[in-house]
C-alpha cells in the first residue's frame, strides 16, 4: 500500500488485523507442543522447563507471568496462526485496546 504522499505503509495480509498487536503465552496451559516455535521462531522459544515463552525484539525470553511482547508486522500472520492452532490454547494475541484478536481458551 502507498499513501497519498507516495510513502510506503505496511499492511497486514489478513483483513482486520492491525499493527500494534501484542502476544503472550500462559505457561500454565502450555503443552510444550512447539507449534508456535515452528511457526514464529522470532517470537516464541522454549525455555529449559520445556514450555514456550515470548521473546522481545532483542531475542530475550520474557519469563515473568503474563509478559507480553509486541508483534512485528512481518510475523503477524504466523503469530495469529500459532495462537489459533495451539493445542494448549495458551497463546493470547491482543489488539491495542486489549480485546482478543486470536487464541486463548475456547469459549
């Protein structure tokens, strides 16, 4: 996409998904399946406990309970897919206003 002044603007591939998303993993529900690590290795990584955690933009695991990291636009689709396909339903992708975009427990 190009704005009126011809400057490039990154847009997500999926309609309705916007920049500014953040993601976290609930380790209490994590099954250690690893699908998230395969789909978005720049965001998810296993720790020594065998559970998945999110990584910040410097690649540091965020191991505190409820830690969120921003989702870079190039991996939005992979992170949303990981959340939607996670067998433990432990990945939460939220919009800037705090509403759930993807993942979480099934209602």
